[in-house]
C-alpha cells in the first residue's frame, strides 16, 4: 500500500481498537454510548463517550461501522484498550456480544488534505473514518499493515498535539477524565446526544443541561518559557485556580489546555505556576 505525493500524513498506533460483534452489538453499544449510533446509517463513525453512573468521563472512542450490520469497532487515540474493554465487558449480561482487543494488530494513518482519500482507497483495503485532530479536512485510515509514502511530509506526534491543543480538543483521560463532566471539556456539542434515550450517566447529563452549569472549564492558554510537565497546578496570587493538563511547544513558549475553576478564576488576570509566582500563562480563549 503506497501513497504518492501526499502533502501531510501522520502514522500512529491506536491506544484502543476493539472489535465489537454479535446479533446484539448495535443495541448493546447504543445503550452504553453517549452519542446516537443511528448516525452510522449515513456516517462511517460516531465519536462519543463512556461515562460512569455519576456522569463522569470514563473513556472516549469512535464507534466505527464494520463490514456487516453486526460488526463494529471502538477506537481511541488515548484511552487504553484495557479500560474500554473492561467497561464494555462489565455491562454484558444476556447480550449476544463479543468484544476482542485487536489494538496490537492495527496501524493508523492520519491523512490530511482533500486529495488523499482516493489515493488511500486505491492503494489497498482498510477502514476509513473522519478524524478528530483539529487539522481541517482529515481522515483516519486503519490497516493491518503500515502503508508506505513517497514524497510529502510526515507530521510528528508533536505536530498532532499542537493541532489538537490549538483547536481546544480534549485528550481523554489526560485533559478530561473520571473526575470531570463532559461539559467541563466542552464535549456536549460533539460527543453527546440529548435525544437518543438512556445510557449510563444519562440522567446526570440531562439534569446538567436543564438545570445546572459546570463549575470548571477547559480553557486554551499560552505560556512563556519551556513547557512545564503536566499536570501542574495554576495560581492567581496565593490561590490555586486550576491545573494545566496538556502542553505543546509553540515558538519560544507553549500552548496548553488548562482546567480552571470558574468560581475563583479571574478571567482578566494571568496565571502562575506556583503560589504568588510571577504570572506567565494567559488564557487564549475566554470561557
């Protein structure tokens, strides 16, 4: 499988790539996933979350349509396969569903650009679905052997992290995880259906939509100097107001995503990396 003159590609390995199959596979997944899998009738994949009973983010994944009506894939950029596998298997009761971890066998290629999908399809078989990386038009290509490229540029993991943070797309569970609600990461518009019916954690999400507001928000920030290790606490004066969750180098400084407490965070003031330290971090997007 060879892609010729491709302008931009990124080769990656999935943290999770699970086969979910059986006569009850669709109804089982639909009853656990936050987004509506009915969209698979017209789309190759749906992005969403797996929540716990308190509505916190347990994991995320794409659910990708398989080759038959009883075959699906659950794939994630960052969530370990063991976490999603345990979550799914723990909720199989009388369902005719089989879940198999095939993460070690598959290779991912992120195709960036409008002219690459046709080349990839012509180069060989695989599974294609829209990616979620903040790079404009971009498709993920999953294959059992790594494809080859002639010409063009290869995007590094650092390039992909910079694009993700610049687009304020949370990494699960690094930016938003088991202690956070989806809405704190701005995931309510992309990862949640409010009309599909019941799933684990749905009552909490429904109440949040109708009655409440989140107390924290994931915000993009810019900083000076070398990127700090994450997670790291953020302060305004002596008060901790949040935590820097992820960073990527940008010029002589960095950009990052920070989870900030709305009750204490003064949006017109910069942030420091220690109590009473000089402020070196500035929110780039107001919440």
